[in-house]
């Protein structure tokens, strides 16, 4: 009986491993990220009504905690009929930034909201960037030591999210100070951030830069890392860990606030 169970387990693992290798091959063969993201500044009256209506609650919440809009950026993928709408905000009393990203698809002449998240970001003088967001999709690769991310996938209260961000900052900041970032040109800022994240992955050996096509592509190492990060049952473990960590950080933040 134990022999048959061992054989069955071995067969299941073999199938999983084949799927894993095929997934990595697919990522390596098809993934490419432009070194010149199609980011453009747009006026508020150019935002589709569906996106504008969806964003009103986010805008009101950010305004209530002293964030001022620096610009609206559109990043469109014509082939996939997908548009990323990025609202860039800065805090009036600090160097903290807020990014509200809304993903929409064009269907029958109307925009349909597919996903959204809010991220607070603070750059430090030691080169690190502290980010706090409520993104629900899993990142395809580890964030690394430069970007310290706190992910709160079930927290939609923007005020509370910013409180958690400030709590994490106090815990992380030691000998570093906050650094102000130039946000006068919102489209350039967002494009530089996107390209900067690709360059960081290239330094880690996960991407390489194809000069002729002007795109970043996964290395084989990067493809296998991304496949591992996005394949079942690893995704189950990751979501459980992220949820547990979010609950712990929120509870610690609430406890700290109750003492003040």
C-alpha cells in the first residue's frame, strides 16, 4: 500500500513539475516589458465617466488626509484593449506619495473596471522605498531589499491604510530620512518608476534588456522564479502568508494608536 501511495505521489509531482517547466517556458517566450512605457498626462475631463465615477471615493479619501493630486496618467495597451489609469498624489505635510491605479477594459465603446489598488510610497535617504498597498494580485517576483512592501489585500479603508504606512515607516526608519521626489511631470514619474522596477529585476538576474526591441525580457532564471511564484499550490501559501501578515500589522498599528 505504501509503495502505491509513493508511486502516486511521485506521479503527481512529476506532472506538477512538467506543468511548472512549461509555465516557465511560456513566461520566458512571451513576456516582455517596454523600456518606454506609453504613459501620458491627461486632464481630468478626459477621464472616461466610468473611471471617474469609480475613482471619486478614492479621491475623497485621499483629500481628507491632506493629499493633493499631482496628475492623472494614462497607460494604454491597444492590443489588449486595456488601460491603466494612475492618479498620483502627494501629501501636503510630508514627502509621502499616494498612487491610485485603476485598470479598465474597453468593450462596446464603454470602460469596464477590472481592478484597482491604492499604494502609499515613501523614499528614504538610504535608498530604500517603503510601500504600503492593498493590491490583491500576487507579484510575480520577490520585491527585494530595496522595496519594502506591506500588502493589505482586504483593507479598503484608505485612512487606515495610511495609518499602517506611517506605523511601518516609524518601525523601519533608523538612521535614514525621507527624500522628496519630483512629481511635477506625473507621466515621466510613473514611467521612470516602472522602468526602474524592471532595471532592478535586471540587476538581480531576473530580466535582461533587449536593446534592439527596447524591451525587458525574463531570463531563464527569472522565468522559473516567476513560474514558481505564480503556480499552485505556492499561490495558496503566499496568499495565506500575506493575509496573516496583514492582520498582524493592522493589529499592531491599532494597538500603537490606542496608546497615543
